[in-house]
């Protein structure tokens, strides 16, 4: 009869009341012990396939009654405070044989607080510390208290791979404006070090809540190009898998700033005479971007067309008065203000443009010379003596 046997009560191995199936385990049975089970049999063939002792379970050999022999086809796995006890059996022999008949079986496996106790036997344990790169063997020892018999099993090789190093990722800049296109996320300063490139995989994940929750991973390459149109601050994580090692350390974030807005300028009048004041005025704003980081550049054009704008040297303040130092030349003058905010000018915005038309100063406004006339005489018609010029050339 095959399958699994689970202990349900303290008792002897041979007693059916000890097991959930009501009979003792067979040679191909998988045995799970979570109670105190006393081994009371003299076996000449395989007793069971594997034994797992866990969660305060105990498998102990019966004492001072007769020779006891337990033969296991595969592994004995002792974990989570489980115990296997082979105390001295005075006058008799207690024998534990583990065949490890199939590849990948290791004999006795003890972890997570498990105990393998063979007190009173003449034997030594060899142990390895699995925190360095090394190839190491593990031995299984079979012993008894009477004749000090010893059987050393075949060695088992354990390969410990070195840890993954420098799983660091960066993007430059790490700040963009709303609906922008992030830059490529690449390896940091030190190159990635992995134990093997034969089984090397990269998984990328995203989060919008500071890395508390991560998306389902996508299998991609060493670098990652986030899609354009990013609307919210986003965290990115690169998971590196190499051989049996895995590292979640590569995390980078991209800050998303709101669009710049309310970048408006105006003039009180769009026409002045030569030497007048432009009366440029900035309205409320700007808003958006990073409020603690606004930078300005005023630009000038004589046509207001795309491609015709040039920066006004030295004018990088929020406000600008073109007439502060010199009168404007006759003709059209267009102005606008550019605003920058965020790392590497992540957000940019150009204000509306305003026109300032400058007319020439009026000239030629002279009339005929003075006249002297008698009482009740009619004076000559007053006439201009020069052609009037300047202004817009009309409406004199």
C-alpha cells in the first residue's frame, strides 16, 4: 500500500492507532510525524520511503527490549523543532540505515531547529557553513551502541554561489513633466556582478505608492525604457536572477511634476511714441512645476514668428522693463517670458507674446513767421512751413 502516513497520536510505530490509516507504514510509504512515535521493530527490509519529523514531532528508538533496525529508502527530514532520538540501547543494538537509492536524495536533512540526537555513540559530525562560495560534501553515519558499527554514505556535493552585487539602476534626469517621456533606466556606476551568465534573467516591476505594492513582473533586458506619457510619480525595480541567486535591490524612481500654467504677460497700451515706456506687466503665475524652483528667460523678436525669438541678455527675472536703460527703436517689438522648473528644466513653458509698436517722434510741426497788422485788418492765412512727419503718418 502506497501513499502518505500521518501520525495522529503518541504510540509505537507498529500500532495502527498511531497512524491515520490504522495500520503501520509500508516500504513505499511517505511518513509524517508530528507526535511522539516509538520505533519498536526489527526490520530486515525497507521500512518506509521517507520520514518527515516536524512541529515538535519525535521519533525515538525503543530502549532495553531488543535490537531495533530502521531502514529508510530515501531521506529523513527533521525540521521545525522535530527530533530523531537514538539514545543508548543497553545490551542491544539500534541501527538506522538510509539507502539514498535515488539521485537527489541526501540522507539526513536537519533544518529550522530540528534535532538529530545519537547520544552515547562513538561518532563525529562534520558540518559546513553555507555562506561562502565552496564545494562541500555531507556524510551520513550509521552507528549502534554495542559494536560501534559505522557506515559512511556517499558524499553529496553542495555548490554555494556568490551573491549578486551592484544591482543599482539610475535614470538621468529622474524628474519629468506631466505626460512626459522618461529617459532610459540603466546600470549604475559599478557594473552588475552575477554568479553565472548561463542562467541570467531580468524582471522589471513598477509601483506608484513608494514601492509598497509592485506590479506583475515583465521579463525584459538589463536596461528598461519606460513608456512615454507618464502621469504619476513612479518607482521601478529590477529583479536579477542568476543561477540560484535572486536580488531585488535595483530600485529607482521618476518624479512627475504638474504642467506649468498661468504664465501670462500684458501691456497697458500696445503703441507708444519713441522714448515712451512699454509698461510690460506680469499677471498672476506661473503655477505648476516645482514652485520652489522657477527660472526665467525673457525673449525678444521683431516679427513674433516661430524661429525669430532670441534671449534678452541678462534678463532672467520674473519681471522685465525693456525701457529701463534705453528707449526702444522705432518699429515692432515682441516680448515673451519662458519659465523653467525641475531638474534639467524638466518643465518648460512660453508665455503669450505681446507687441509694442513704437512710432517716430513727430517732426516738421512749424508754421509761418509772425505777422504785424493794423487794427481791424485781416491776418494772412497761417500755414505750415515744413512737412509734418513722425507718428503713424496719418491723422494729423
